[in-house]
C-alpha cells in the first residue's frame, strides 16, 4: 500500500508536471554588511561529545545519487557524524549526507538550510535543481541541504523490493468486503515488518525530533551562530520542532506550505481531504464545470475502476482505482498541472488509463524500467515513529461517512489510510501532535497559500499561533498549488527575500493577492 497523499516536496511535484500585495513591512533592515567568513558558533549543542562538536566537514565532489546525477559545478558534498541515539550522544553514530554551494556574492550572511518536505525527501538530490529558484538568496547565503536520517544517502530505508511494490498496487486501498479489508491490513503489517528488517536499530531513531537535533549540530559544525532555515511542506513541521527545542538559536526562518501542528492523525486526513477537494473544485471551475457535478463524475469513474480497472499502454498493467486517485492527486499540486489532469481524465472516461497511470507512476517514483524510489518508505518510517495514534479499522469505518461528506473523491482513501498507514507498526509513536511553541525565539515567517491542497491554508495561522506571540508572523498568498514562494507572486517572493536578506519582518497578516 502506498500513501496516497502525504506532505510531499514542492519541487518534486513541480518537476513531474513540467514536460500585488497588501500590508507592509514593520521590520528594520538589520543587514550588517560583509559576513564573508564562516563564524564560530556561540555554543555546541548541549551534551554533544567534543569529537562530534569539533568535527570538520570534508567537503568534496558530489557523486551520483539514486535520484539524480552528480550536480557538478560548485556543489560540494560531505558527511556529518551525529549520534544515532540522542539520548546517548556519546554512543554509536550515524553519517548524514550534506550538500552545499557557497554564497556567490561577497557579502555572505551564513548558511541557509533547506528541507523540501516528505518526510523522506532527499535534500542532496533536490537542492541543486532548486537553486535557480533561490538565486537571489544564493548571493548572500551558502545553500545547504541534507538527507535526514533514514533518507537517501543517510542510511535510507528500503522496506520492499520493486517486485513487491508493484504487486501491492493490486491491493484495494478502500476495501469494500471483509476479504479486501483483510488484504489491506495484511499488506500494511507486512510493509512494517519489511521496514523493521531493513532499518534495524535505526527504526527507533528517525523521528522529527531526532532530525531537529541533527540540525542544531549541523548549524554548529557549519560555523553559524544562528539557524537560518527554509522549510517546505513537512519541512515546516521540522522547523517548528527545531524552534521549540532551540528558540535561542533561531535566526531567519521561513516556513512555506505549512503543516497544521494542532491536528492529530484523523485531523490531518480530514484537513487534506478538504484541501484536495478545494483544489479539485477550483480546477473544475476553471474548466467551466460545476464543481459539484464534476466531483460526482470523477467519483463515479473511481467507483467503476474499483470493479473493473482500465487497460493501459503499459504491458501487463491496468489502471486501478487506487492508481487513478494517485494520478488525480499529482496535478493538483500545481496549477500548471491542470491541463494535464484534463487530458488524463478525458482519456480515462474514454476507456484508456495510460495517462492517469503515468501520473501515478510519477507520484510513486516509478521509472520506465519498473524501478521505484524509496521516499514513501522513509516517509512511513519517520511519520509512524512520530505519530502515537493507531486508528483501528473499526474506528476508521465509523468516521468514513464524515470523510465522504468532506470529499466523495478523496475522503474514502484518506479515511482508510489512517487505519493502514501505521497498522501493527513495530515501533511505538512519540506524540499526538508535535510541540512547536518557541517563546523567546526571533520572528518566524509563516507563509500560507489559500489554494494549497496538501497543506491547507488554515495550518499557517495555527502554526503561527502555536509558535507564540511575537514569534509566528503570517504572510498569505491567494493562489493555487502547494507552496507560495517561487510560484509566481512577486509580492510573496519580495517579502520573503527582504526577510531573509535584510531581516525585514512583514506585518503579521500581510496578504498577497
């Protein structure tokens, strides 16, 4: 079973689909000129052995990754050693893969650390392709990212081989019969066993809290007194957890496409059902359709596919209900994908599932040779360690009517997903909701997009409120797609750039239309 909708990297979705301003600034320009050298940090993270706190990163040529060829140019890679278990920082260590490109200008501010979401997204693979979008920031900052523990080159977890992943595509993610329900839950349990076998002792040490502590060690070893950070999607939750743990080290922090920190497992699923239905309504309206009628037609298509999958141009593969839903999800991440969605839906209504299958393969990281990426494997290992809740099938079935009222298209899938995602998970979760309160931290810029499907806009205000008074500052874009920065709003981009480059904090509640 693949997760249908999770906090996915903005740039990954955009890449797969590419084949004015209200308010004002209330902050002062605090730029203090030339900062060309890496400064020694104020203090090492508490309890970290001297051997780790004083380590020197051996920057060198980057190699190919599983997701991307070596970037070349001025990109450099290194490995940071961090404690495997932060409760025993003097014990066994884990190597974390880093990538950077030094500031291109003379007036360097420091390092700007990026997390692109997931959880499970590879920063080492994504950072070079995102550099053009942040070229103005690159003049003043070293662009830095990394593969968090359990991801990619940082002991990335692979829970199944490609053959088993493809076989699981036949599992019905919205079971209608006792037999389908047993198969759904058995597949979920089998996935967890595969993760445990692959990850071993790492399985209990890949939480968001573990990664936030890695970030502070990273900050220190990079030579930065403050953490300057750009978190997208799940990266906003990670940034909030970092701010809670290390409020005194918060520098200029941007959280874009914001995860609601007040929502539990069911709450997140309901939020995403609303968000994707809202995006679907906007898409349908843009094509001249009545959103309610268009939704009924898509729901009817999915129901037909549940009974009889469609043929495709891919030998031996058919478009199932689950794959079709996944194919619909991907183009809703960006308004640029809407024409692709129109074509794929028209083809499916005419009996050809090839286009929706291709979109689903893009979301599932499947290439033409049948090889799959492992982002969803890392994603599951991390999120099931974070999340303490384990809704049962019976609890989920009681909530399904509510999910279906929210969205006849996405509700059933997201409802059942709460029962299957961490079913019989071999490691207990850590919390109901993440703690992000950060009293005393510097202002954190929280950017919300009113048309965001995966991280609905309401999460931005809730994140700002939980960060605390005088910490969370909300910047709103009335747009479409997952995320706001670099999505076509000069107002958003100018406000974020002014904050990161000059320390100019926008007025809380600023709206870009």
